[in-house]
C-alpha cells in the first residue's frame, strides 16, 4: 500500500494517548460510509456482499483512530467481524496493542502507523503471534 494515512499536524501523541480520545472523533458521516461501501462494491452496505456474515462488518480505519488515523475515505474499509480468520476482532487486538506500545514509548508512532497500513496481518504476526485465537 502506498503512503500511510498519517495523523495531521494538529494531532499530537499527547492527544492520542488521552483516555477516550478515539471516542471524540470516531463517528463517520453516513454519506462517507455509503461512499466507502460503494467503493468496495457493496452498494447495500452492511449485510451485503462479503459483509453478509453472522456479525456483519464494521467500517474500519486502516490506521486506527487510536494511533492517529483519520476518518478520511482513503483510511476506511469494510471489514467482517466474523467468517474470516483475520477479521475485525483480530485487527482490534492489534490496534489496542499498538496504542499501548505507542503511548508507553515502546514503538514509535510512525512505525505503528506504517506497519498497520502496509500489511496488518503481517504486523499482527510480527507483534502478537502467528495465528489469531480460535474464539474470534
């Protein structure tokens, strides 16, 4: 994948690491959600195409809000919660791991953003383990 969708100059590591920072900017407008689903060939959105699985999809941030990702369309994609080994629940574990590591100074923010944007499955294998736990 090309250049990571990185944080804007106005967003700092201090802001990202504040409790509940992600909750204040997480909402994606409905028209943008529709545009993302359309771009991925799922014009019906949730419950259609590869999102037609038990738990449906989430409109996921490639670079998560927790590590400075944006709500821009280029940083969003529909990701199934179930039906795949590498699903949204598994990626959520990686996002939480990166947030903790970035905010404790163990991994640089740019490294976390680059790894997750480049290949999140490879990043999971590198940072957490080779296979997700079977319960998700």
